[in-house]
């Protein structure tokens, strides 16, 4: 069993995650043959996948941002077979851009199932949901809007949770100063693959305003940068 030597709730950067697990730098499901691990990331700042905690179990959306998902596709298959393929699965949450919170090792506690979610274009599609739970269980901080006591609680107040969360999500909200404060994105130091290191001065209408070395100011699309792995929060 792989030991990453991280404390539950510990915050690390993407570079540290890559170094520890010997995995790729982007994506929500990152397989490493070197450490025989699968890192799964639930990123609440992107708004593409709709994961939720129900009764202490994370219902995690599988791999594939558009179109119907396939349970046998790449790391979906790795996760679905993790009960007997010998791969250790470790969970991280992102509630602040560039900050990965370690939630511990997780395991499937029920069979994967399908549900309907919008894809990155807004079209409904079938996705695979994987019910996973930390082992042993822990009380790592989770976003309150996505935590439900049980399935009945989810059915009662969870149907509009994505719309409610979008009001706090800076890339989707065009005017909320509160959302920027929640995520603390102003003043963040980032590294762009082309422009190098810079400081975020503003996030507005899904656009990042960044000042790079030599007072070189750029305006970049936040969603595209995150999806393409063009920037890294330092």
C-alpha cells in the first residue's frame, strides 16, 4: 500500500502532488504506474463535474467532459476495478484554485451507476458515478452545499445545488465580489506555460487579468486555461 506521507486535510500544490504520486499534471483522474496509485480530484472551482457527498460517501463523476461516458474508458475502468486490481485510490479536493486538500485513501463502497448531467457544452449526457469513501473515514472539510445527510436529504434540497454553487463560482458569476473573496483568487501567483510567473489582479466575466514580469499585462480565459492546463497556481 502506497504511503504519500500526507496528513488528512493537508494543503499542497499541484507540483507537490505530481512529485509525490509520480502522476501527470492535470486531469481529475491521474493514474501512476510508478506508485501504483490512482489520484482522483474533485474540483469545485471548475463546475464541469457534479460530485456530491451523501451520507459520508462521495459520489464521484467519472472521466470524460463531453458526451456519454464509458465505464470501461481509461481510468473509469481503473476506479471501477479498484476493489481487486491492487491500485490504491487517493482523493484530493480543490475548493480554492491551485490548492489541493488531501482527503486520504478511498475505496468503492457500492457499485458504480449512471445518472444524467450536463457536459461542458451544457448538453445532457449519461455519466458514471462512483460511490467512494475515505478509509478510515475522516472529517476533512467539505463544501457545505454539496454535503447531504442521506439520499432523502439530497432529493429534497440537492436538485438545484449546482445553480446555487454557480453563484459562488467565480468563473461562472459575472458580478459577485463575494465569490472572489471566497476563493481568494485576487493576488494569487500563477505560472503560465508561455508567459511565465505572474500575479492575478482580477477575475471578471470568466477572464483572468494577470500582470507578468516587466509589467506585462495579459487577459486570459480562466476556464480555457484550467481545462488546457495552461496555468498553475503556485
